[in-house]
């Protein structure tokens, strides 16, 4: 286990969260600082052990993914666009998280839709909530509230610049 001394933090290169300044692994195409990737792993561990709620878990994954978009390469483009679509349907259309697996399958299997996916220039997440905010939860209800607030905060930043593009992609998902 990595030992991190209190006070040794940096800003994550993607989401701007104050994270431990450590060396370590990161995701293969989502760009993050190792400390942020570790905190995300801590958050997932907490969700699976203490705060599991299927409806919230998908929103956690979607929100982290879109705050760490990586570089403009096919796998990262598809990931960000698909996760943004799920957040759009969740927050703008009121879908429950229970619909997410079938929805993601529909996106992944739609080659024509994936051809429409394009690199969306990431906004700055400097003033958005981040993984460190969610880790402050003391119980399941607070965790759910913080994940929802985090998702809303991040979505608001993305939609300011890309709402029309995301709505156009959303319309294609259901034009089949």
C-alpha cells in the first residue's frame, strides 16, 4: 500500500481535484493523475462494500469517466460520448440507473451511431465537484446525494459547451 504524507497533494491533470502526489498506475485511456485514479478506486471500493446502490454506481462511473476524457483517440471518444449520453438521459430525461446496462449495450452495438461520435473538447473542471467531494460521505444517503450533486456539477460544465451535439447523438440512439 502506498504511503502518502498529509499535505503532499497536486491537482489532477484532468479533473483538477486535489489528489495525493504519488506514483502508480492509471487507466489505459482515461487521463488522470495516479493519486486521482487511486481515490477513484477507493470510492469504488466504498461503493461495493458500504454504499452499494446500483442506481448510483453507474452515475459514479459515468461522472468519473467524463472528467478524465483522455486524448482524442477512438476508444476515448467512444467512452466519453457514451458516458455523456448516459448522464444526459439520467439528468435531463429523468431515467433511472436501472436502464443504463441495456442502454449502453444499444450504444455499443450501434456502429452507425459510433461513427457519429466525435472528440468533444473537454471543458475545465476547475470549479466542478470531484471525487474528493464524494469521498466525504458519511453514510449511504449522503453518498447518493453527493454523487448526484457531482454528476450535476460535471454535467452542467459539459452541457454549456456541447449540449446540442449530445442531444443530436441522443436523438440518433432512438431513431432506429
